[in-house]
C-alpha cells in the first residue's frame, strides 16, 4: 500500500475516478444507454482499475525490493515474495 502522502493521494484520486465511472455506468444502464456507449465506459473503468493496480504494484515492489532489509532477504525469501506477487498478478489477469 502506498505510504507516502503523495502516493496515497494518487491512489485516492484513481479510486475516486473509478467510483465516478461506476456511478456514471449505473446511470447509463438505468437510462437504457446503447451497448456501444456502455462498452466504452466499461473499457474506461478497466483502464482505471489497471492503472490503480500498476500504482499499488509499483509501490509494493519498491517497498519489498528497494528497502535495506531487502538485501537481507535470503534467496528463498526473495523467491517467496516473487511467487506471492505472481499469484496476485495472475489472479488479476483472469
């Protein structure tokens, strides 16, 4: 999770954008908007969610591998961290 005030602000901005997109999509469905427009809104939401995931993933990678304690990780611990990240990424890509 982003811990610096700047990183947290960026994540919150992305979350608010996604929330606004979800609310707009809900209104569009209620109003009977055509499928093409709905698909465009869904694609925008997916892009926003992907951007959010990239932001959080980047923060996690930096925290895990750029910190001084990262140099103290054994190869097995490093492999475990990488495996955990790959499980998260694979679950997102499904």
